[in-house]
């Protein structure tokens, strides 16, 4: 009877999963989901546009001031004839100032690109966490469905014993309460799963329904993590490092502003109606009053020190985070080894023997529940440990900039 009930529950579960897959349209793997998010996520689109805008601003780094055009018409030479004077004057800064402006703007482009990488890393990390959370819910649903099947069989046996006068009503009521508790957990699981699914859709920026392919191993692969623990290549750290570079470029720009400006002009005038009298003019703007500009340089140098301090603080923080995550990684890995080598096999034996003993009348319903509850608790704890293990791995991957 137990075998038939399990088969029946398995068919129902397969049917439900098939229905949900058909209702949700296409099936997405984790990598496909990441690819979709990279194209559709609004934060990444905004970040890409910000980078594009910074790249366009590079063209403004060597912008010249407007050309001055002056015209004079009147009796400029003699009191009897009208003459004209046409002057074109162009002012421009020292070439090193334009180069400093170009370097600063290019450093802003690099900063925007690195910030784009940081945002993508954060979004990919969020997507992976949601994926494994949904994976956890799927495994938990299977475990609860299996519990439902076992306790439903036990309840049928309890009802038969009660009718035969072999047990009291307490056993039957206890079985019914146990089933209601499992059904309640399944209802709560439905809500949790729906919330995580909606969050997954938001990250994808997708309105279409889909199902997820959970063919990956339940535990996330740690090969890349093991090889990368000694490499501190953090996207956030890269952004902060680039900010220090931007501050250095800003200081250099302020220093270049102390260099002289230049003017070049051409004057065309007439003298007693004799045209094409050409004059070339030139000039230089010498910075004599430099107190204000020197103060700007000092401010830029202070900002440079602030950026350097932010970099040191970020390095210490990230190194500390990585150390804590590595400890958690070792803790969860050790715990999983215990479950997989000892606890889970023992739990399976415990459930199998408990149901067999109950069917043969060797133990009563209370003992069945106690044995099964211990076994199910081991399985629940194992799934939760796997989830925490995956979360830790994903946090390390995000910290190290691994997609």
C-alpha cells in the first residue's frame, strides 16, 4: 500500500510540475537567465548609457573658446573718408591643459566602465541567489510531498485500526493533525516560492512567464572558488581604485591651469579706401594672481588623500569580508560532509525501518512520528545547509568578481 501511495503522489507531483512548466512557457537555465538580465535589466542599461555619455564627453576635452570677431566702420584714418577694421581673435589654453582635461575625462570613462562591471556583478550575484533559493524551495517541496505521502499512508492505517478497535481515536486524530501541518507548510512554501519567482522576474526585467531548469547540482561548484581565494580582484575595489586615479587627474588639471593662455588674431583694415591691409596679432595671458588657483590645487590634493584613504579602507573591509566568508565556507562544507556521509544515510534507514515496524505493528503511531520527525529534520537541516553553503559561495564569487 505504501508503494502504491508513493507512486500515486509521484505521478501527481510530476503532473503539477509539468502543468507549471507549460503555463510558464520556456525553461531557462541559470546561464540563460544571466544572459537575459545582462540585456534587459534597467540598472545595467542605465550604467551602459552613463558609460556612453562619458565617452562622448571625451570629445569636449580639447574645446577652444569662441572666436571673437570685431568690426569697426567709420572715419578711423582721416576726417573725410570712412574706413573699416575687421579683427578675428582666437584664444586658447596651454596644450598641456587640454591634455590634462582629456586625461581626466578618459579616467571618468574608465570609472564608469568599472562601475558598470560592479553593477553587473551585483545583479548576477542577486540572480544566482534567487535561483538557488528557488532550487531549495523545489527540493523542500519534494521532501514535504514525500512526508505527505508517508503520513497519508499512516493515517489510512490508523483509521483502519480505529475501525477494527485496535487503537483509540487519538492515533487517528494525531495523524490528521500531522497531515494538516504538512499542508500548511506547503501553502506557506507556495507563497515563498511565488515571491522569489517574482523577484527573479524583476531582476530579469521580464513580463513573460517561464520555468527554471534545475538540472545543475544542488550544491554550487567550488572549483573556481578554491583557485581564487588568494586573488583579491573585487569590482568594488576596482571602482575605488579608479576614483583615486580620477582625483590624481583632477589635481594635475588644476596645476595646468597655472600655465599661460595664448591669443592669436588677424586684423584686416582699410586706409583711405585702400583694402587688404593685413595685421597679425598675438598675445599671452600670464597668471599673476594665483592665490585662488593654488587653493584649488590644495583642495584637489586633499581630495586625493581622501580617495587614497577610501581605497585603504575598502581593501581592509573586503579582505575582512573574504576572511569571514572563507570561515563560513569551511564551516558549511564540513557540515555538508557530515550530512552526506553519515546523517542522511541514517535518516533514510530510520524512515524505512520505522514505517516497516509500524506496518507490522511493532511500534505505535507516536513512535513512528518520533522516528520520522527526526529523519525529516535531518533532511530539512541538510537542505538549509546546502542553501547557506550556496549563498556563501555566491557571496565569495561576487566579492572576487566571478560571474
